[in-house]
C-alpha cells in the first residue's frame, strides 16, 4: 500500500488553503479525515491501493464549489501518492504530484 498526501492552494489569493477538511475513502472501506495545516497540506495514515476518493470541504474557500471530490487509482507499486488541488472561485484543477 502507498502513503498519500495532498496540498490545497487558493490560486485566487495566491496562498495555501488552511483549515480545509479532507476525507479519504478507499475501496476497502477505510475512511480517514484530516484538516489542511497552515501550509495547506494534509497527510493520511491510511494506506491506499486501487480506487481512492478524496473529498475536500471547500465551502470556506469557494462559494461556487462547496466540495470537490476526486477519485483516482492508487498504484500499489508507487510508495507515495501526492494529489494537489488548485482552487479558484470558479474553477479547480488537480494532477498527480510527486
């Protein structure tokens, strides 16, 4: 199983988005909740493998997107997955980070 981290950036303000609740759900039924720190980062203790979902409670950052849900496939061969979220008032993007 791989470890997982995320980084939420408020691109409209050019700052990390601190205080965003992020909930991890795995296909095996594991659930873990973290809150982004002052640098907008969160790390999860639960190992990930296969289909994985991150739910970001973005209501405090975006009035248009009260939540963002990202589903991806965690490859067990990778030791770590990093999934950043770039958020603006009317758009968001993500990518497989390193």
